[in-house]
C-alpha cells in the first residue's frame, strides 16, 4: 500500500500537475517552481528538500514512523525520477489535469498515511513544528506553507493556473479524507417519535438497516420517550423519510452527514 501510494503521488505530480503548470503546494509544488525556473528535475528538488527534514526528525519521531516515512519518501523520489523521464500522458485540458492530479495525489496520500507514514515535505515540517511548539496545529502549518507555495506559483505562472491548483488541492483533500475515514458516506437520522417500535421495524425490514433505541426526555414538556437512530445510505434517505411520515406524521427527525462508517454497512 505504501508503494502504491507513493507511485500515485508521483504520477499525479509528474504526468499531470507539472505538465499543466499546477503548483499545488508541498514539496512537489516547490519542485515544480524550481523545474520551471532552473530546469532542475522534480526528484532532485524533492530529495534536497526532504534530507534536512528527515535529519531533524531523526531525534524526535519514533523509529517505526521514521523508517516507514523514509521508505515512502525514497519510493516517491524514485518513482518521480522514472515517471518524469518517460512519455507523459497527453492531456490538453487544464481542468482535467487538475482533477486527475487531485484524485491521484489524494488517493496516494491516503494510502501512505493509512500505513502510518508520510512522504516528507510540508507534512513532515508540520509534525516537526508540533514537537517543538505543541500549541501550533499541523493543519495550520500545512495551510500556511501550501498557501505561500501556491502564491509563489501564481506569481510565476499566473493567477489562472493557481485557481486550478487550488481546485486540485480541494479534490486531493476530499479523496484523501474519504480513504482515511473508510470511504463510506452515509446519513445519520435521529427520529423522535411516539411510534419508535414501528419505525424501527420498518427500517429493519424495508431498508435492511439496523436501528438503535435511545431514551430521551423533552426539555419543554419534561416528558420521556424513545428516539430511533439509524445510519442509511444517501439513496435510502428518501425512502426512510417517506416511511417516517407515513407511520408518524408528527415525528421530529434530525438528519446529519456521516463522513465515514465502521462495521457492516
């Protein structure tokens, strides 16, 4: 999984982001800027950036994390060196390049992080800063550094390409989050009703989903009752709403987005 993740990140950078001039932040973004200015290969810049970061991390990070990250970064650097020297996938549409780069990068980062590693760059920098300054959140460091890199890219390659770079980062973040959180999006429905048994039975039979009874007490009338909670897919939500209205037209329901579900769903 680590090798596949490193390959996908390198593929997104070498065959989609760099040819389209998309500076998407991180070590890859810096490498693309330097490649455009000084014609230095992407893998060399990435290697130069990561060496001091890993040297500094050697005293602070655990051996397992450090060794896994070294492995992932080494693979990423090798893949970059190979991929940027073979024929690129021809894509003329910058929007397609931004989207595909985002999907590949997000999927690759998700796999690498899920294995307990990182490919260095701004992620490693954020972790190092957190060790020295615990009150500074890693996400803040990543956002600031990536923002500065994208801004530098806008100065060099124009604002239009930076907008596409931001789109690519958004797609990457979405895909990475889905992989890390299990990939199953769902809706959580909490139903406060006087007919909890009937609604739960309908959920069990017609939707083939589980339901949970929760004792509740209303603050306004100070009366007790039973609520029903269920996690359903987005496609099943309209059917659940229709069933609740049919069984108890006075029921009160709250619907929330669930970004990931563990277990048999």
